[in-house]
C-alpha cells in the first residue's frame, strides 16, 4: 500500500496553456467552464504521462484544477464563505514575500451537499494505469487561520458541534471517493507544522487557543474525518510550513507535536518537510510506531538546484537511526505549485528532482 518508496506531494507547475485559459475564464470571462475544463483535461493528461515516465507509482492530477491547494475544496462545502485574507510574511532565498491567503469563514451550519473531488478522481483514474492519488486539504484548515472568530457563534455556540460537522462532511466526501475507487488519499495540513513555530503558537494563544491542546484536538478531528474509510484505502498527511512562490511562513522542528502526530493521528503515512534546517532534526521520528510510514521530504521544491544523491542517502541514514529504514520513503518536501502561482524554478528542474527521488529510492530500497 502507499505511500511509495519514491513519492511526491501532488502539485506541479502549471503549463502556460493552462494559465492562459484560466485568465481567459476567471479574469476576462472569454471562455466558459466547459472550455476551461477541456484545457485542464489536456494538461492533466500531459502531467500524468510525465509522472509515469519519471517512474512514479502514485500519480496526481497536479492540482491543475485549483487556484489554492485548500480554498477550491473547502469553499464547496455549504456554510463556507471566503472573505478577505490574513497578511502573512513568507520568507525565501530571494527575500521576504508579503501574501494574504484567503480566509474561510463558517457563516452557517456546515453540510456536504455534493461530491467535490469524485469527478476529478474519475478522470484521473481514466488516464493512468498507476495508482491515482487524491490530495485534499486537512479538515483543520477550516479552523486554525481564523480560529473561533471566523466561525459563526449563532451557527456554532459550541465548538464541538463545529468539529463534528466538519468531520461528517469529510466522511461523506471520502465515502464518495471510495465508492469511485479511490484508495490513496492525502490530507494537506499546514497547521500541525505551524504549531511547531513559536510565533505561530503565540498567535494561536492570542486567538484564544491552547497550542499544546490543539494538536490533540486536531488529531481527534482528523481521526473522525477518516473514520469508516475502506481498510484498503491508504491515508497520509502532509505537513507544510507554507509554500508560496518558493517562500515559507513557519519554522521549527516537529518536537512540539511529534508524540501526538505519530501516535494519536490514525493515518498510514506522513509526508514531512526536511529539505533544510527550518524543519529541525530527525530526533522527533523516535516517536513513530511500527507499521507507519514516514516520507522524508529531503528534496526541495523551492529552489532549482539539484541535490546530491550521496547527500540524500546520508540523510536517509541519519533518519534511520530513529525509525527503521523499512518505514522510510523519499519525496520532495512539498508540491511544486501549492498555489496556481507556482514556485520559482524551471519545469526542467521539476522533472530532474522527481527523477532524482525515484533513482535514489531504487538504490536505497531496491524499488520505487
């Protein structure tokens, strides 16, 4: 079962034809949704072919139908509205980047009124012989950024009712994906990683939350959201410290959340950022129990410079001092385009990095 020895987070740089079509649809209103979807379909066929040629066993649609990794999904839940944004300073090799990602507000009781990803999954399944992977935002994304202030007190005087409804919406969506054949699901979560950053933890306190308790509450939410999934469906969670135009928002090792993350969260695998010092060392992996997989995100998607295969093997060996080698896999640290804007590296570098992951995995574990 997934995750695979050589894996990836999911998003890829959007091709020019797709970006142009999106502008013609969303900005110029020159083409309709059906015409845009035709362009998306062609682009997805292309990125699927590349993933197969690169040697990947798990294949995504590149998130080519999305503007943001999380908003496009969450705003399709009844009761969610996108209002403004929260200013966040992202940090990158070229300097700081100011960005105000949209904030979801819960304005009334939540409900899952329609399938969100099923049609997209069915198209992906139809164009690959490999394992199709669906990536969706973690259910925690409806809480952390806005906190209690972004959730209607009239609709949810009691926060437990909010968490229960979020989980129920996710169970409905996951059941529909399972019925369509999905057996590899990934939840993309920035918040558990943000709770490793002292500044982000202080921000949570100011919003009225306990940063020590939130990981446990989030674990219960995610567990409830994926409860009832088929036994042969692999669910992984990807932890991210922000990924916008090659910049990040948070820093800090996994120690503050590690014990809860690995032992209370009932998922099969963890995609962890480990491309540079801002993610800390490998010692938190000592909490990983038997039977769970850790995908080491050692290859950065933020820079085009290609890592050394010897350095990757050395770091895998370091991680294996804390968790058995057979429980480890390799991937890039994040997607190449968590938002439609994309990271600042060439398309050729994107392919080279995926091929490096596959080749290294084959040499370390004997397969990818």
